[in-house]
């Protein structure tokens, strides 16, 4: 091989390697800017990460109010709520939570079609770059309603 061919191959290799490094750096920078890590950031804080409604009678709809607070320096935007079951109903008092402020998240559990121990959850989607999907676990133990025994009251006392 001639000396000129070896030099040409080395130059091409350096150009290709340089192109790969430049392209790689462009990809890394573009992914960082889409996360918007610049400026003040919001931080979602939820009063409880799980809640146990305890023992309830089938058909009851126990409710709990969670506090969702913005512990960051930027506006916290609640993008949506997702319940794991149609038996769960969740609503938040405001979708925009300013720094240091909070909102009420009301969660109800319709136990009409369930019995025994059950677990469900609610997702809170927000613009918090660290926790974009905050999850709350919900627990309940659903008991059969007790039917009073009316038979002794219907039959007269025969021992008199």
C-alpha cells in the first residue's frame, strides 16, 4: 500500500469518528431540552402515598381527601388523574398549584360490587420532572351487610 492511501484512510476514519461524536452530542442536548430542566421546577408532594379505608359494609362509598402540595419553585400542573377501576372516583380542586400552595384530591371508593379485601390505586400525572406519575395505593375490606334476624319478633312467645 502506498503512503497516500494510508493517510487517506486515516483522514476518513477521523472524519467518521468526529461525525459520530458530534451527532451523539446533538442527540444528548436535544433530549435534555425536552425535559425542560432549566429554571424553577415544581415538586409534587402528596399527604399520603397509601390509604386504608378499613372495614366497610358493601355498598358504602368511603371518601378520603388527600392534600397535593407543590414543594418546588415552579408552577405544578396536574395533567390528569387515572383511577385503576371504575369503582374509584377522584377529583382535584385545581389543576394549577403555585409554589408552596396545595390542592385537595378527593377520592371515593364505591364498594357496591366488591367483597373481601381489595386494593386499587390512583395516578396523579403532573409536570414534576422527578415524579411525573405519583401513585396512591388504596386498601379496603368490604363486608357483607348484616340482615337483622326478625323471626323471633314475628313468632309470639309460646311459653306463657
